[in-house]
C-alpha cells in the first residue's frame, strides 16, 4: 500500500521567533519513503536539521513576523495490514535489560512512575507478566480516561490524568507509559500518524496521535491505549521519555496557531 502523508501548520508571529519542528518520519521508516519528506516553509527561510539525543530528526529555523506556514508532504509504502501483537514476548528481569533501555524505566516530566508505583502494582501486579500485563494496562487506561479535546491542556501529567479521568491521546499514552515503567517494563512515548484506513466511515479530521512502545522479548512493541485496537498505517515520527522530549513544535516566543492540517490517505492505484 502507498499512503500520502503530510501536515501543514500556520502561525501568526508578532516578531522574529525561533522554532524547532519535529515532523519528519522516523529514521526506522525512512527506507519506506518514496522520496525524502523535507520540511518546507512559506515564506522560505534557512532550515538547519539535526538529530536529537533519541535519534529523532529535528528542524530549527527562525520565523519572520506575520503569517508563517511550514510542513511536510510525502508518500510512504506500508504493508497495508492491521497490526499484529506478539503474544508470547516475555518481560526481561531488570538486571538483564540492555543498558540503552534503562532510561525508559525512570520517572520523567509527565510520567511520574514513582508517584503511581503503588497504584500500578495494586492494579496490575496480579496479571501475567509480559504482553498480557501491558494489554491489561492499556485496557484500564482506555476505559479510565474519557477523551475530551475541550479539556486538554499541555501541562497535564500522568498522575493528574489518572485523578481527573479526562484528556487526549497524549494523556492516555502518558498514563500507560507511567504504569508500565512502575512495573519495570521499559516504555517510551511515541508520536506520529495513525490513519483511518480500514475503519468504518465517516472519518474525523486527521490529527497526529500519541502511543507507546514497550521493550519485551528483545525488541520494542507498539501499544495504543487511546484506540486500543489494531490499525493500518501507523507511522512513527519520534519517540522519547514523554511529550516534553518530542513536541511537534517548540516555539521560543509568542505566536498564535492560525491553521493546522494533517493528511494520511491511501493512494488507490
């Protein structure tokens, strides 16, 4: 399957404003792109690209005053099948984990696994370890939080989402990440595209989404507590400890979002 993916963001800036944008497809899917998904802007400005400490591709630039638009557009090849979970992936003992996964056991800005450790073991300590335990976490979070765009806020932590039982996809992901880390499962926060391909219509307007990856059985596995069901065309953009590591945009000054579009559409041959 070929999928047309991309996004466009417009801001109104009162002055020159530095930005970092994290909108490019993750390097693990780069070979599936038919051409590089370069970030472009209108008006054009110099763009410097670099990799952050997690390997994510970032672009930094300075937006001029006034209306400024930037985004990406690409075609990516995808298996076109619903995701399949590996039901027998085992949970590693902490002493046996690769060193590079240990960071994803620790508390972070939005994932206070130390604060929710007692709740995690109370809720999930009786479940079979490995994939079944992670799925139990996703089932709980999916049912515990009510999706509500109007009640979203960028500073909500996992502990606050647990108490308030309301949020958006990043809150679902943060809470599930937090519980899994408290249960000694390395877990990282992910952002990217999730298509509605294969889902019943009518489809809502596209948006980026957040999910998580857990390290079990010697590799990373994707889990999506917000949707809690297999999807077609999940395309990773970035991963880190939580949303503070992988914001779509980081703006160093005042600015007003004036437009936002995301597309991920199957190309019918």
